[in-house]
C-alpha cells in the first residue's frame, strides 16, 4: 500500500504509448515531419518513474498502440468525419504497424518480464482491452499515468479510468505533448475534475521511505 495525500491506496503505473513510431528518430512521426523533441526529452524521466515504481513493488502496465498491416483497424475505416490533420497522417503513412520496430516500446523503458503490455487500437487503454480485468485481479484501485501524448491518449485513458471507478494521478513531468497549450490544459482539467497532478519527486516522497531510497 502507498499513502497519497493521506489516503492508503493500491496503485499501478500505466505507461502510455512510448513507442518508436511516436518518439524515436526514424519513427513514423519523425518521417512525417512532426516535432518529436518533447517526447524524446521526457523518456529519461519516464525511465526514472518506472524504476521508482518497480523498486516500490508497484505493478507496471505499458500500452502499445498498434495497427494491422491490412489497415482494417484504421480510423478512416470507422469514421467519415475526422480532423483533417489526423486523416491526412493516416493516409500518408501507416503508424505503429504490429510486429514492426515502429510499434515497439522505446529501448530506454522497455518492459521487464514482470511487467504487463496492453495492446490497444484506439486512444483509450480501456477500449476493448483486458486492462481492467488485470487491474482488478491485482486489487488495484489507483492508477498513476505517464507517457505520450498528454492531451490525447494519456488524457483519454485517465478519463476512462476515472469513469471505471479508479482514482487517478497524472505524473506531470513524466508526460509530454506536441502542443504546450494542450499539455497545460490537460493538467488543469485533471486538477479540476478528475484527480491529482504530481511530479516525480512528490510521488517519490509519498512512497515508504525505505523503498523510495532504494529506487532513486
């Protein structure tokens, strides 16, 4: 158990979509000419957070956004109305195709044998995945969120976690967005409506002291 703001909780860490296609040089976003610097900069902090949680015995769940090579699960197959920029990206280049380097979680934070990987097809970690079954089997009641993109898949997953009855924490310096305004908006939304926003040092201070010292 971990104490967060005076409450005893049983948390898990959820690392959202830190994959080569989004964050690495030579990945799909990079080849599409999109700015990936914010994503690359946050990876060492996510690695520190993962280490901290692993040292405290907190289970770690990674999400991996994938698409099939056939294109059967593309948004353009299910939606007639999409934002123009998103539709154009989908049509220009397949991103994170299953079984490719593009879809792999980046080397700096690759899952360990004891971690759990959730394959997802949409923005939310909860949409048609097994994550809730796994979390409930461990008695998890609180989710710590990090990863990319803050205002898209991280926020969508956090909102759905809240609506599924979990308490939620957004780790502010272990998440990144390609748009600073969107990043700040998500932090404000979470603070006002959903849960806690904490940085890594605050979270470290919430762990039992002996465990925290082992992991930093």
